[in-house]
């Protein structure tokens, strides 16, 4: 390696180090995401990233798939993590209702809540609009029963065949604002 290669690497390392130190000082937004499909989970992560960034926080997230919650140990770990979260998000794309393991996880999570008041956020594909009414009603009922804030957010699904970057134009421009206002009020 010649001297110029070392010199070129040093500023990048210093900048990354400064960014890491800055990130460690920023308060964290603790989020748990439960998702139906891998692609949907990636889109939902984009929403949570935007939310954390807009609130001036770093994102600490834990993510589980609907299928993963079939495993009791995963369901227990997800419920325990959600108990400590600021935001619990459920992404469903075209379900008529939530599967049994997801319902069991939700019940377990509520049972574990002890004075914590996270927000429950339902994230949906706008293309699934006719299908998600029962899922939305179920999540709304859970939030009311536990006296939690409940937000419903729709992902814009483009009919164009063009390729979009992850997170770009997926959520409506103001989708995170109600959740962000709640977060700023709760977390200060």
C-alpha cells in the first residue's frame, strides 16, 4: 500500500468514527416491527428509518416475520422486545385477518406491558385497501384495550413499472407526521 492510499483512507475513517460517536450520543427510538412479507418488511423499515431521522434519534429496531412468530421462542423474544419499545409496527399487505401466531404474540405483548405506553402503528399497502379492514379493526381494538396510541399508515403503491429506490416515494409525504408529533410529545 502506498502513502496516498493511507492518506485517502484516514479522513474516511475519521469521519465514520465521528458519525459513530455522534450516533451513540443521540437518543434512540426503540422500535419493533412485525411484517408479513420480506419486501413489506423492508418498506416498513424505511418508514421507521424516516421516523427516527425526523425525530433526531437513532433507530434501534428488532424485526420478526409473521412466519417467524410461529416459533414459541421467537414469539416470546418479540413480545419481550416490544414491551420495551417506543413504537410497535405491524406491516400487513393483503391479509383478511392476522394469523394465529401473530394474534398470540399481540396478546402476550399486551400482557407484558406494565405501565409502558408505546404507540401501535399499522402499516398497510394502499393496494390492499379492501382487504385490511379486519386487521385494522383488530389492531385498533388491541390499542383501545391497552390504552395505547394507534396510528394507521398506508404505503403508496405505484402502478408504474419504473424502479424505485428503497424508501423513495413509498410512504405518503406526510405519513409519519402524526406518529412523529406523538413521539416528540412522549419522548421530548
